[in-house]
């Protein structure tokens, strides 16, 4: 993919997404409106038919499609992604519905530079079905978590959490809609804090400076 691109000033962000991309869009809007003062430099997707690609084209964001099937090993697949990140001088990776687990080696390369959003109050309801699992369990409060990614799934130091009361009359679809609405607020907020260098991550705890 040629030489490293000329580096604009500010933080270069890559969003990784595999599906719908509503979080990608919320982030793209926040960047466009300069609520986040950074460059949304790249969308990385492992899914060539994902709706998020349409959203990226709308915002004229560069796209790298890196399919797992095109590589023999996970290591090669991740090396493919890493070379795209290098070309674009990426400083921050934002996972937004990316359906692949990054290897510990990958995570170490970007230690405290990978954010993830999870649709429950971690450490409760980890995994791919956080909203449904919380709903089925019958919890009265769930919510959204933004955290740094570490070597374990849905585990790294927590940046922001927002609780959400589940009403008896809520259907799963209504709860999903409310969760997504919260996500679209707190993910841009967390990214803004990162780009303003206001996040100080320890092993377990994240300090938010001058908020
Ligand atoms: C979100 O619910 C997020 O919490 C989870 O994956 C979903 C992605 O949704 N990690 P979208 O593709 O951003 O609409």
C-alpha cells in the first residue's frame, strides 16, 4: 500500500467495525462537527458487505477491508491490519462492533491505545450478546461501558460507564434502542477525552484528568 501517508496534525483514529456501524456514524459526526478534534483516518472492516462501509463512503473516510479468509493464520491477518495502520499513522484504534478478538500480541502493540464499547455494565454480561443476556437475566439496571482493551475479552480498564434502568414494560427491542442511544453519546465522549490526553490508564483503573 505504498509509503506512509503524510501525517496531519492531531490524533489519527482507525475505527474497526464488522456490521451496522451506528457507532462509527456517531463518531464520524462528532469528528465532522469538531466535537472530537482528531482525524478519522480509516475504517477497518473484515466484512466486505457490512453496512458500515456505506456509512464510511458517505463521510468519505478511507476504508481498508481485511478479510480473515484471505490469510492462512490469524497472525498474518493481523499483520495485514497492522500494515494498514502503519500506512495511516494510526494513534488510536476504536473497536465498534468488530467481531474478531485481537491477539495478545496485537493488543500489546497498541497498549492503552485501543478502546472498545460494550453494551452492558462490565464485568456483567460479557460476550457477543450483552443486551439480550442482561434482559433475559432480569436485571433492573444495565448500561454501557467504554474500556481500554487488554489481553482478555471485555476486561480492560474502564473509561466510562453509563447506567440505564430497565423498566418492566421494556421489550428487548426497546432496550436495544435505548442502549444504542447511550452508546452514541458516551463513545464520542470517551474518544474526545483520549484525544485531549485526559485519560491516564493504569492496570485496572483509568484516571480522567481535569474533567
Ligand atoms: C454495539 O452494541 C456495541 O456495543 C457492540 O457492538 C454493537 C455495534 O453496533 N460492541 P453498531 O455496528 O455500531 O451499530
